């Protein structure tokens, strides 16, 4: 189990992991931040990229999130 900090840019042109900066990993996702759609999309994107289960443990309504990799 590992915990990472991410900064999410929702409503981007494409899904991608952008860069690591100041202790955060910046991630762009296509989903809009409406009714948790961006969070759901982020989880699916990271699970596909990392090939493991992912859970948001803090920051559901923020662009800065703590993600648990299981």
C-alpha cells in the first residue's frame, strides 16, 4: 500500500499524467468536476495506468487529493 498526493486538472482535452512537482503528481482528466464524475474518472484512469486498485482518501471536493494505491 502506498499513498500519493495528486493535483487534478478536470475538463482537460485528454487524460494524462503530466509531471511531478513539489511533492505532487499533476494529472489531467477529461471528465468535468460535476457530481463526482471527475473523481470516478480519475480512479478508473489511475487503476488502468497502475494496474491496481486505487482509492481517494482525502480531497473529494478539492483538486488536491490523497490517493491510496492498494
